[in-house]
């Protein structure tokens, strides 16, 4: 597609910006990269490209080991814009500069630090405090959007959610605004932007300060933008997806659109208490499993992996059956060699065999990945039933008891808290109940984890953890039965926007651990479900971002938008002339204005979505289905791709 080719042009801009930095530094250069940046940088340039720009050697930065500088080599460090990483590097540089025998030449700086994506003012202050002012040169570098797959863009900023929602630190937002500004220069300014959330509003204010992109209306690629805060739809992150790409991200570690298949060291095995591991193996089996999985990876890109491209947004059970069928078909195809004549064999080996061998390697990787997913998720049917009951607020006390049982029987550090957060958002939790659960949790994982509850409360995922005396006063209130008709804020908003669905009567649909009968039934039922975006959560919940895209694409006039969105506070419509309205005031404004035209229906049926604080594949797949059903194009951009466990794990970082 022409739009996808244009979006891939971000790589050229990123290369130009990096080249400008590298070429401004004279001498023989060594590049030292912080490990989390390596995969993202591979999307920008290759090692051979870096060598053409004067880089002699490339190293991984090790916080525990100092890399000595050789002769006249210039050290260029590329790190994330994090205070802890910067301070660690300062200590190493102090040792290096003290070890230099010759008097440093201030005109020829031998140490450079490239901060991604921003270089904060206090970094300069830290240089001076550490006696490195004049010896070290600071640079900032932002590679903007990385094209991961068709319709998927990422800024590669894994700590933005942690900064914004857990610490209230918005210092990284200007870099995000600059990337959105560059997107406007690439694709033109949309006629309308719908925002929802305080961080989204702040981003748009920064965009206004940067100035509007002067592009001709004919070159406008997107008819509308949708910018959404992560905390406006936490359930889409906390629910376990039923699609293949979503479950891959749930189980395996991901960096810049590439997952590493590892049976012994993945997101599930590392967060579970070792005594409760379902698969107990001796040391020899452990080493064997680690050796076989080492180096095995899957790129989550349709162009580089056709198996992934064909199956990424399908139900996991359906994909598992298809992959097993492909393995058998490839085995039968390779057996044809035994029945061939010599001339036919030569032609087959020269033409078809290399492609079949490559395809077989890809299929086996996906087969290995799907088997690990099935083993790691265990009783997935029970989990899906529990999540569905939480969404519908069915017997809140029983749900809390089940989560407490999972804590002791399954012992997952992040996913158990994830269920508790989902219960709080959908049904509510009293301070007394949280205190009891927190005590059990700390007894299981250690009392050093107690601050995690406060951080999650700051992000709006849990209530405040009160002191013992204060919590005791709420005990009587928590024991009172709640009326059946009482709704939480989540349920009220979800019903207004029709996010909760009821067509998934069978809770076992899409179950990774289902047998052959479950797989055969899912093949037909999943096809029926694909008429609704809720299929990504097995027919229980529609991601908010997909529903908003559907509203924007199907709405015929402003009054219709006002009817659907005016019941919920926080939505803002920003027009191209720098005016903003709520959906209700916009509809009223059009009735009195003689000049402004109604922007609905959208004439340009392409929407750009940006989620501030991380997106997931369930949301991307739901938007992809909405685009197919409406004949539109939806591009989803975010600062980082995250699974639900990643969201909770951010609260454990110190």
C-alpha cells in the first residue's frame, strides 16, 4: 500500500538524524549501546551502515564492567533517557577520565553520550557535579516511529507508561509530540482529532506550540486522528487476549517487534514461584530446554514471516490446528523426493527445496511457540471464565476468593495482581479486602513488594492501601450486600458505549489448552465471531479504541456523535482551525455557525490511532477488523507494545 510505504519513510529520517550526530564527531569512533536499544536501532540502520559512518567497533554497554578507551578512539554511548542509567554511566566515565594518562584536550571531546529520545537539562548539571563538564558532549536522538508491521507503529519507548502513570513524570511527552508533528508533515494534518485523557490533551497542546503542518488538503492521508490515554481503557490491557499475536506477547519477551521463544525463561515462568511450577524438570532437562530454545525468535512482521502474517489476528486454537496441519503437509511434500527420478530430483533440489526448507523452519518455530504457550497458560478455560465473570460483576465475593486461591496455587507475581486490578475496575474492592489480599501477597512474595500497591493505586488500578485502623472502620460497610442493580463507573461507561457483549455463550471458545474437539468447534465459531471486534477477547469485551473508530467511521453527522459520546466526560474534538469542542457543544456550534461545515461523515476513510502508555495486539486486531468491516484503513501507533503483565511489572521497577 502507498500509505505503508510512506510510513516506512520514518526510517530514512531516523538515519539522517543519526548520521548528522555521528558525522559531527571527528576521529575513530566506537559505539557502545545500551542493550534495550539494540533491537530498535536495527529497524533504523544496520551494522554495515554504521561502519560507513565511521564506527569502528560496536559494543554492548555493561553497567557492571567498564570498557577502557583505546588510544585515539572516541567513545560514543547510546542510552535511554533515564536518570539511573545516566548516573551509572557518569560513575564509569569518572573512572575512565581519571585513568587517562595524558591531559584531556577540551577541544577534542573523547566521550559522547546520545540520549534517546531526549536530553534533559539536569543531565548537564550532573555532568558538572561529577567533574565531567567539558570532557563529555551530550546529544539527543529520537528515531520517531518504527514501522513494525502493516498498520502498526511504535516509538520504542518502554518506560513511558511507568513515567506518566506511576510517577507522574511527563518529561518524555515533548519527544512524543515531536514524533506526532513529523507524522503530520509526512501525512498531512487531519481535519479532526478526537482526544480522550489528560495526557492526550497535553500532547495536542504541545503540537499547537510546534506549529501546524502546512499541507495541501489533497495530500491529507488521514481523515481523523484518535489519541487515547491508556488509563481510559485499562480492561483491554488487563484481559487475556484469545488471538495468536496477543498470546505470543503474553508469554514471550518482546523487543521492537521480535519475540524470543524460550521455554524456561519467559514472562510466565519468570514470574511464577519455582515451587509452584507446573512442569518440574531436573537440571539436565532444564539445560537441554534452554539450549534448544536459545536463539529461536519470531519477527512479528507479515512481510518477513508469512506464517505470522496469515495467522496473527486469528483465534489461538484455530492457529494451533492450522500450524499442525502445515507441519504434516510439509512432511508429505518432502517425502516426494523418495519417488523422484534423478533429473526430477536435481530440479526439485535446485528450485523448491530451499524455499520448503525455509518455510519448514518458520512453521516449526511457530509450532514450538504455540506448544510453549499452551504449556505456560495451563487451565486457560478457567481463566477466561473468571475474567468474563469479573467483567459482568458476577458474585464479587466469589471472584475475590478465586483470585486469592490462584495466588496460592499458581503463584504468578504479576498476573494475579492483574486480575485483582481488573476486579477493582469492574466490580470494586474495599480497603479491607485489599489489605487482606496485600497481606497474603506479601507473605508469598516478600514484604518488600508492599510499595507496589501504592504505585498501582497512583495509576488508578487499585484503591489506596489504608492503615490497619482506618481499614477496620470500613469492615462493616464491606460486608453489606450490594444491590444487584448497582453499577460501577466502568460498567456504566461500558454500557453507554456498548463495550460489553453477550454473544459468547461458550466460555471455552478460543481456549489454547482445548483438545481436538475444542479446536474443530472453534474453527467454525471463530468465523462467526469475526463480525464483532469483541472476538479478540472471546466475545466478551470490545476494546474502547476499536469502538471509537467504529463510531467515527459510521457516524453521518455531529448530532449522532453527540448522542453516542456526550454521556461520558473527557472527549474533545479538535478541528483543523485550532478550535476544540466537546461532542455536544460541537453539534450545537454547527447549528448556529454559517461558515463551519460538519466534518461527518468522514470523506477520507483513514484513521490514525495513538495510545499514550502502550497498546496491545488485541486492540490492534480489533481495529483491523473494524477497518475491514467499514472499508477503511486504521493505523495504530503507540509508545510501546505491552501485554497486561508488562503493565503490572512496571510497578515493580525501582
